[in-house]
């Protein structure tokens, strides 16, 4: 479903203490020693939207919402006026949309203002018949930590495909990392973003997250957290805010995904189709940022890979989520269960918030390509693991690409 556009003015309370919650993770063995770096997603304020005021009349004057979209939303008990006025904060499990075909994400203009973006925090099978098949069930020794390196500003000049995904969860405002990727159905004009499944859907415990938006080259100038307190929206989001008007993740993540233990991690990927919150002059996301990475669904087996580079905005200490970092390492293998595909693993000190960030390697055609995304890491930082993008990932990608072919 295409997203609808609503007018919204959000303001935060500036006095008093902000209530913050964070999940408590328990480690009892390898499985439970793994924490999704988005459910290491510490939340922001549980009432993250602050007080909201809006004029239904003003919204109606600005745009006309198609009746079919209104009807579809109402089928799920979503009243657009109430949603705009804060009803999206209702996380009653019976009303929390879960199924793949139920994704809805009405645009709320100006919801993601600089303060809200700055304060969002980290949401801490068969194998293809290829040379990776022999890796299934194999776990290599734990890699030595690799110190994350700061990406030089401007980020657009050095990593133009990278950005942040913002979303709302029951715990509050959350953030992940993501990558602009090429769309074969719209060459040179892609509106596709790659991230982790746990950055868009709660997995077996819940449903779709809300207010999902992508900001390419977030904080492009690499300003400090203190400097960002007075930054304009244009400085924080120089290429605009792009809302997800369609998102898909794997059926396996929806059915198996969990916050700890690595549940569903081999299938922890998602594709977001985005549309600009404000006019982009008719330009696609790829045209706006000037670049997009191809996705390689047939990357070489681990023994044949010399290195992978993971990139993202780590937000858990010692990082603050405002700057872009990367780690480069020779990958190893991590097997959660013998029944599921083996994951890639590299040494890296990036923490939660880097979830969903792209892993880049030399693809099967000899050129840089996205081959994975950050999914899990240990409770104490030192390494990251990401899914191998095989036939399940390609099926998700192809479906989203095909849905928007030629538009």
C-alpha cells in the first residue's frame, strides 16, 4: 500500500526528566549471548511523539486521501485523524498489524524533526546449491575485535548510499542504519533501501513498526551531538526525509524473529520502498543522493572472500549515534542452527544503531556490492554477524522491485 500524507506539528516537553527504558538481556549460552543490535535498541521516550497538535481541516486542504486507502486503513481500525493526533502510539497487541500484506505507514509531516531524530536510540534452512553449501553448520573461531573507524565527513562524498532508518516501537523512538540499493526495475531511479528485518518488524513477538522513515547522509557534516542541538533540519537531513510507503521482510523473520538468542537472524533483512516527505523535484532517491549499490545474492563463499566492510551509525556507548563508522575485516562463519543458513561474521566494535547497515564486498562480478547487513552481535561489542543473502532475500527484493516497476 502506498503511504498517505498527513500534516503534523510535533513539539517535545523541554522540562523534567525523560523516562527511558532499555531491554535487559540475559546470556546463558551462545544463542542467548547474542543480542539483536536493534533490540539492544534502547528506546527513547515512551511518549516519544511529545504533545501533538494538528488541524484536520488544514490536512484536508493540503491533500486528498484516496477513498480506497482510507477504506483499507479503516479495515484495520486505523482512523487517519486519530492516527495523526497520536493514535499510532497505541500498541495493543490485538491491533498491532503483523502480516506481510498489512503494512501501512501514513506520512506524518515534520514528525521526524531534528530533535526527534537526534534522540532516537538503538533498537539493540535450505542453502543454495553453490560453493557456500559446505559452510552450513560451520562456526569459525570468534574474530578479534576490529576498532571501528570514523567515516570522514562529508558522508555523502565518502559513503553516499548510507543513512539512518527511524521508526517508532512500543519502547519509544528507535534508529537503525540502512543503504540505498539499485532497483533493476527502475535503472538509475531507485527508491529502494536495504536494512535489517528487526528494524521494520518485531518478529514473532509483534508486528510492523510505525512511522518508518529513511534519512540518507544523516548529519552529513559529522557534527558533534552538542552541535546538532542547534542544527537545522537541512543540516541533519540534507537530502530530505523519505518515508517507507512499502516494506517487506522475510516470512522467516516474521515467524521466528526474536530480540535475543539470534532467533531468525539468518533471515534478518528487509527492503523499504520510499517516497519523499517533501518535494524532490521529481527525482528518485538514487538520483537525489547520486548513488546506489547493487545487491549481490550470489556472493562468494567465506573462504574466497578477502574482506567485508560494515558501515553504520552505532548508537550504544561508547558511541552516540550521530556519526558514521565502518569496520573492515576478513569474514568468518557463524552457524546459529544446523537447519538455517550460515551467517557471515566479522570483528567490529560497532554497537546497536549500526543494525541494518550494509556490508560491502567485491561481488560476483568483481565490483563493490551489498552482500549482507548487520543483524546480531554479542552483548559486549567485539563482532557483528549478518545474513547471507540467498534465495529468500532475493524473493523479498524482487517482490518489492516488481511492485513499483516503472514508477
